[in-house]
């Protein structure tokens, strides 16, 4: 036991180490991270695009100092917990030390390493999927009702983090109903656990209802602007890439769940795998939405492979099995992490393009992967906005209005002037402070939207000028321009209220 704990500790330490060293300091936070950090200033039971869980973590990050270290710590922590659950699942399936090492290696050297570099709901989403599957495995194994309640807790927290976990139930419930485990429906504990879920998620559902179900509007926008570009074949291809060094382990899991007598009681996991993927494909989901499906299968596959390779000459194949995830990871080290300069990526574009990494949500190829381009230019923007803000007359009566949530969140995170920028985009439309009068306006406009700004806004102010723009050509926000308008000739607050009402009503 001490040996196993030592090995597990080594994997977890390596996990944390890699999560930090794979980030080049020339990249900043990603645009979504700024929004999630800002949510801690505006706690609620829901937001335009996500449930409240991430805002609670952001609150903790704020208490710890709001530094980049802590921003990156929590997704790494959730990734480490996912590894721990896979480890425990392997132990529950009576796997030996080799199975534990193989499973941990498959988790460590996978797409999770990339995903866990970003402070987004995705890391906890994968953890909650794995926790729910683990609790289901334990219930199939023991029929102890405590696992029903732990499964309920995992689903509730996952739901409060990201609605994506609903896809898990769509795949899992039919598989259970088709198996002998459907007798769980006759147990009182099942309904008590179901009531527990309803109780825990009710505040968010009530918030959705009282706010007109913004999640529906968010999904409609997502479908028409991003999911419409998704291709089923591309989705399937990326499923292989996420765990490219562990495909043989997942294949072994599926085989064993269907034919291996020791796993007979876990057969619903075979059907839920394919049912869940079919649902994702039908709804043209983003490929990474399905990542939470795989960790539990790495546990099944590792245990089965350890049984196959336990006698005679086959034992000599065990080191090879562990080496495969590592060897496949090595070439990806230079491609899927923000550890190379933008110039390097531009000069080696062919390798990135071959894996589809240069394809953005607009369906087009660009110079950098979208996430990488979304990590550049933010400090430059905040520094320039701070400079113009401090030089304006009555800076405390200046409204900083941005085109998108990334701009507003980055300014709020890096500002030395205590600026609280806002936008009509995402949750920021609800965060305007209209209790104080505004005399000046700093307008941050993207390159595509900046041309008409003078014509539309300058008549309402005594003076208008262009102050500066983002000059980092690799940034997604390259060319974003900072306009200043001083000496308001109108009631700015009234005009803002009208615009907010107009946008909310049109939605």
C-alpha cells in the first residue's frame, strides 16, 4: 500500500509540475478566464453562459490573491482529482500496480493536460463525469445506497458547473434500463437521491426561470455561430486525438465490457459509451464536450490489459504498454500547448494545420490556434486603457465600454486604476453601474467594428479622438482600437439604459 501511495503521489506531483511548465510566460490568460474571474464580483445563481459553480471557485481565487498561479492551480487540481478517481476505480476493479501505472499514464499524457491549463468549467466538468461514473461503478459492484447519493452529488455539482453533464444521463440511463440494474428504480434510496439532485440544482433552475432561461438563448447563439461549423467526421477524428496514446486501452475496455466475464455486471458502460457519442454527434457538439466520457474506460481497459499481460512472455509487454501513451505524447508536446512562441507556430504551420489546430470557430484557418491567439494582447490593452483613463478630466466619471467580454474582463483583471469595464456582451450587460453620472466614454472596439465609431458616437460628446490600438499582430484582438469621448452632451446613463433594454428585449 505504501508503494502504491508513493507512485500515486509521484504522478500527482508530475501532473502539477507539467501544468505549469507547459505554459510559456509570453502568453497571458485566455479570454474566457477573465470573464469567469469577474463573476466572483457579481455572485448569482446563474450567468448567461454558465451555472454558478465557477464563480464560487473564482471567489476562492480572489481570497488567495487572484494571481495567475492560483488561476492555473484549480484546473490542475481538478485534473489531479480526475486521475485519483481513475486510480480508485482501478483499485475497485482489483487492478494491480501495473494497471494503476498504466491508467495514470493514460490520464496524465492525454488531452487533459492541455485542457487543465485553462481556467474554464471544462476541467471540473470532466471531474464530475468521472465521479458520477465511478459512483455508478461502485453501486453496480456493491449496491450500497451511499453510492446513489454520491452519484447524485456528482451530478448536481456537475450541473451547477456546466449543463454538459446532462449528456451523460442521456447515454447512461437507457443503458441501465436495458440491464439487470434497472431494479434500482424499485429502491426508495434512488428517489431520495433524485430528490437530493432536485434540491441542489433548484436555485439555478429558479434563476433560469426568473431570467427567461438565458441558457436557451446562449445555445441558440452557439448553434448559429459555432456549432454550425462542426462536422461529424471531424468530431470523430478528434475523439481519437484526445487520448491518441491510449486508444488501445479504451478499445480494450470496450472489448472487455462486452466479452470479459469479470466485467459482466458493468456491461451498461459498454452501451452508454456509444449512446453518449451518438447524442453528441446528433447535436453537432464541440468535440471536447465528450472528453469526460473517457477516463472511466481507461480504468476498465488498464485492468483488462493487466490481466492479459500477467503471465509468461506477455509480462515483458507491460513496459511497452506504459510507454505508448508517453511516446505518443512527445510529438504533441510541441503542438497542443502554448509553450512555443507565435513566431515558431507561424514558421511550423503545416504541423499545426494537419491536426486541425489552426481552425477557429469561424471554420477558417488562422496563424495561431484560437486559444493561443486568445492569450495575447490583453496586458497591452489594459495598460493603454489605464493610461488614457488616468489622463482624462474627471476619470471617476468615465465609462469604459468594450465590444466583448474578453476586453472588459482583461481590463478589469490587469488595471492598476481600479477600472471596472463593461460590455453589452455576455454577463457584462447586467453589470453596468448606472448610479453615478458619466461625462466621458472610453470605447474599446474590435478591428471589424471600429470604422463607424466616430460617426455614431462623436455627436454626443464635445471631443472625440483615437488614443491607441492593440499592436500584437498574433493576438485575436489585433487592431482593437481605443476611442475617447469627453464632455458628454447627453445623459449617458439614460442612453445606456435604453441600449440595455433594447438588447435584452431583442434577445
